[in-house]
């Protein structure tokens, strides 16, 4: 499997969707990604990549593995809480503070 497909799958997981839903939302044939994943197709068209990148709010370069996508608060909420809509910014900030505490404690013990 290519880096591009891996990135697409990761973005889908982060957003809480599957590749089939992504294809439907972007208006691209599901077979395009299936064929690409299996190796029957060697590339994805620029149009397909642009639609996927636009859907996720990332660059095509990110899909190719070039840059690191910034994690916004919504992505963090999905990653940490499974996308619960009951998570507010205060809860997210508590988790961030706890993560900072853990890192500081780990660095002190080294």
C-alpha cells in the first residue's frame, strides 16, 4: 500500500468516516481507490487527489507524504474522545495540560 493511500485512510479515521463515504462525498468512484490500493492502478488523477485534499483541508503535498498536517481542535477531539460532540474546549485543554504534565514528569526522570 502506498503512502498516499495510508494518508487517506488515516484522514478518514481521524474524521470518523470510511473510504466509501469519502468517495461518495467527493464524487469520485470507489473503484479508483480500491484499484489504487490493490495495485491495479498505479496513480490517482490530479483531479481525484485535489478533491480528497480539499475535502480534508490538507494539501496534495500532504497526501504525497510531504508535509505534516496541522491538528486542529476538532481533529484532536476525534482522536482523543472518538468524536463525541459533548467535548468542549475546556475538556480538551485539560487533556492538553495533562499531556504536558506527563511529558515534564518523563523528562525529569531521565
